[in-house]
């Protein structure tokens, strides 16, 4: 049986919801206090057992490559200044995994981005993590929750979370039949359905384990919603050949691709961090005095 060793992280999107910041900075490099969002995602993958990270990048995303590379000049300067603990910290970032970069020459959608990784993934199951979906679970990383299901069935597994009926038009939605506690057999998938059309409120939120058969499906997938090659459409076609499971993931989720999700992540994570917690509390106290709580 294959083990899930490789993870594809697509980061080639334009990030239009976060303009103007994303005009020249990848949204994945925006920091949550002092750690870029993408490092949280890579740490989740590595602590779930992933050894190789395949980034799907594009123009204006060079900062991500540089971030996971060695920085000898910086290390030399820090060492000279006696800041050895910083040297170790920045070295660890580059040593977390093997990093591979594939350029997506045209931004034709998430499905197209994943297809660009075919030659690096080869004929084995792999994980997909979206570079702007942060899921915090200190006990069991979100991806590990999916890998555990894969290890039992050796089939594709989609991570879901419940959303409100009104929000279904922002997500891929899965309809499934529960076969065990928190494991569903997927019957149908649809990308961004209106609340009236949505078959359920189980939303796909950026974590997948996929079998390599998905590449054949992606090659045949026409442009779909938003004029993009949609992974959800390819998964729907995959159902004609293989079963797919879904599982509801546990954790706190932030869509950091939009400013509200990003702000929420900063506040909540900073509130939990030992070095910033008291400071955040003092800001909240001060701001509380200025806010009419009733409004
Ligand atoms: P999004 O829908 O969030 O698109 O893509 P986006 O372009 O990044 O952001 P907005 O909507 O314009 O603000 C979901 C994920 O798929 C990647 C993105 O980088 C993001 O991680 N993606 C999307 C690609 O890698 N290539 C694409 O062609 C499209």
C-alpha cells in the first residue's frame, strides 16, 4: 500500500480579493504576527508525515521560493551579532521538507494548477493543501485527519466543514452517505451552488488526499465555473471510476485569502501566543472602551 508522502500546495492564484497588497506580495507570505501564512500550512503538512512539498507557483511568487531556501548572508550577519537562536530558527524553516517548485504558466484554475504537478507526483496518492486556508488543530493536524482515513480505504478523501446554507455559493459542496461515524461515501459534488441548489452544507475547504487517477480526469475536464478548470468537476468525473470518501475535519479554520478571515486569524492566534497574548488583551480592553457593544 502506498503512503502519502507528497503534498501539492497551489499558490499561483492572483489573490485579487487582497489587492493592492497582492500586487507584488504573494498573499501566502502575509504574516500572522511574525510567521507567514504559508509556513503554518507547510508545518501542518510536515507534522502529518509529508516529506516533499510541491509548490505550484507563478510570476510574482518568488518570495515563497526564497523563504524556504537557505540565507547564508543573513545567517552570517546574525552569527556575528551573537544571535544564534535566530540562525537556528531560520535554518529549521528550510530543513522542514524537500521543496519542489512547478510554474503554472497560465492561471487557468485550481484543477489546472494540480495537473501541473503530475510529473513530480507520479503514480502515487498525494495531498493537496490550499495555500490560504489555515486550519488550526494542535492535537491532530487537519491533514493527518484525512491521511488516517486514506490509510484505511486507499481511496481519495475530501476534507469538509459545515457552512451555513447562504454560504454554499462560495465553496465546492459535497453530498455523501454516512458509512461510519464521520466518514461519508461521496455521491455528488458541485462547485459553488446557490443555496437553493446546494445538496448539503458540507463545504470543501482546501484539504484533499487524491489518487493519481485524478490526473486523467483533469486532462478531460472542460472549463467550468468562473471560466476555470475546477478540481470539483474532475472529482465528480472520478466518481465514475473510483469511490471517494469525505470526512468533516476538526479545527479552527480561517480563509486568509480575504481580509476578514485574515484579521480574525491574527487576533485569535496572537491572543493564544504566550509572547503576544497580554498585549492583545490590553488592545482589546482599550478598544472595548471605544466601541458601543450594543451596536
Ligand atoms: P482562489 O480561488 O483563492 O484564487 O484559489 P486566488 O486567485 O488565489 O484569489 P482571489 O480569488 O483572486 O482573491 C484557490 C487556491 O488555488 C490557487 C490559489 O493560489 C489558491 O491557493 N490557484 C488558483 C492556483 O494555484 N492557480 C490558479 O490558476 C487558480
